[in-house]
């Protein structure tokens, strides 16, 4: 039996490249990807609503607001990304097939805790996997910063490929 090599590519890329990967689907992939709206009614809490998308329109793959440095954010993502990789590998071991990407928006407070995480855009079309990614990111911990009451909002892309 051939071994299946599964890799996960976790990269930060410019907007145009991510739009290419996601097939240029625009800002609200949950509307584009799901033809049956009753599926979304089960748990829409993991997706950014359209009003919030418009609030920060045009910013993808970078810090939106907050005082946390880009280096601090990237260090935290690097330290925590193994949890995303494990989630993906476990999902694939269950016999699921998954390729695609998603952009998450999460909020980091000055203590380093994630207080909110939602999917901004996705072409994965698997609500269970997407929900597990959101729950995984909510457990991440970043280093504490010495700026009181800071909330840094980050948008970050994850691309999953199976070889």
C-alpha cells in the first residue's frame, strides 16, 4: 500500500493570490459555497457576517487593527499552527478528502488569548472541518503584550492540499 503524503501549506499571501486559490469567489464564500441555506442555519456562528465583512473591507491576510506587532503574530501562528496540521491529518485519517483554503479572522487580547475566531472566506465546503478549525484557533495562546486593553484583529489564510 502506497503511503499517502499529506501536507498542509500554511502561508500568508497577498489578496490576489488568495483570490486565485479560492477561485475569485469574492467576500462571502458561505453564500457561494452552500446551495442549501438550511445547512448554514445549523451553526452560522463560525462565519463572519456580511456587515462585519464590510466593516473591514479590502484587508486580507494581515493585521487589521491593534498594537500587537506582525512579528509577534507570526511567531504565535508558527507556534500554534501544529494544532491546525493535527486537525487536518486526523480529518484525513477518517477517510475524508479535503483540498482548499479558508481565511480566518481572529481577535487576540493583550493577555494573548483568542477571544473570537470566525471564517471570513472558505472554499472547503465542509462545515464540520471548518468548525473544528475555528474551535482549534480559539484555544491558541499568543505571548502577552504590555499594552493594556489591546485587541488585535488578524485575518490569516490557511491552504490545505493533499498529495
